[in-house]
């Protein structure tokens, strides 16, 4: 036998064996990866099936909780922590602050005020400070309405407390028909209503009225 032919035979056999071993190793790796992947995929599918009812319920609940804005609500005026000014018939300017200013309906010119507080000038020296939890300002009528626990402080040392009060800037006049209580330099008083005429610096107590005058104020 030719030695060269014998060497070629063994060389070819060795190459075929290496090639077969390489293919076998690739196949083994594929089998191992498949064995590892199948359990992971199965676990993922089972987990998805278990969680689907919860996910589906949460989505439905979220959709039911959504409240769509009504027609026109996006057009309403809304301002937070602002200062606004009102001019009366005598061109005196009153300034107010409020934590919220909301238009009651689009274009109504009726503004709801949250925690309004402001100063209304009476003349060059005297003024009234007012505050309340809630109020409304009618821009068409230039009318301020205050509600609930209203405090009125007069610059000369008098205070009023009531639950309903109005101030008409067109006539520079304040009034209310709810019972009031007050304290001043003369003493304490209560009545069934009141009226303030700014230009004349007059406070009128209406209805049944009680006044307790301090003795020391009479001596003065």
C-alpha cells in the first residue's frame, strides 16, 4: 500500500471526526438551551393566565372611576391665590385677596370666592376690613355677597360679626338682614340687621336692637 495514500486516508478520517464532533457539540448546546427555555416560557404563560383576571379587573375599575368634564366646564374661569380690585361710584378702589376665584358658569359674570378678604375705603382716613369663608361677586351688578362666618372690622375700632352681608359698590352701601353682633368703643350691641352708608360714615342697626354702653365711654 502507498504510504501517501494511507496518510491521506487517516487525515480525511480525522477531519470527518472533528466535523462530526463540532456538529454534535452544537446540537448538544441547542438541546440544553431548549430544555432551559421551555420551563421558563411555561412559567411565564402560567403567570400571565393567573394575573389576567386581576389586570382585567383593574382596567375596568379605572375606567369606571374616570369622570369626564361636562360641556362648558373647561371654559370656566379659575384662578388661585389672587388679588382683584373693585371700583365704586366715587372711584374709590377696594382690593381683595382670595385663595380661589371660580366662575360659576361660563360667561355668567358671577364669581365664587373662597376665603375672600379685603379692604373697602370709606374716605381718605377711614376704611372697613372684611373677610369670610365664602363669597360671590356679581360683575354685572358690581355686588359683593359674603356668607357664613363674616368678620367686619372698622378702622375706628368697631367689629361686626354676621352670617350674611352684601356690599353694593355702585351705591357705596353695605347691608345685611341676618342677625349681627358687634363691639365698639361705646360698648357691645346686637341687632337683626344693619346698613352702612360709606359716604356719610353712618352705621344703621335694624330691627330689634340691644346696646350695652360702657360706663367709662360715657365719662369720656
